[in-house]
C-alpha cells in the first residue's frame, strides 16, 4: 500500500498491489479488488470514503475464494 509525499497523514494507503487486470465477470481489479469507479475516484475520496472502500475489500476477497474450486 503506497504512500506519497502528497498523502494526508489521515489518508488510508491505497490497496493497489500493482497487479492491475480487470476480471471480465466482476469488473473488479484482480489485484486490489476495487471497481474501476473506485480506482478512478480514489484520489478524490475523503479518508472516510477510502476506509469504506477498504472495509468492503475483505468481503470481496471472501466472495472470490468462495467461488473458486
């Protein structure tokens, strides 16, 4: 999770792991599991909005594991 010199100290770090590929079914990034809208809006989101997105990622990971196998 990257931080930059311009980051607000209250800002959660980006969940991007530099594995950027969209799943054709879910339309989520296979690396960070964010939607294209979430990725595009990330820089403009408030810290609380970013925390809300991050909180949703655990459920998306669990859902992805449940569909495998």
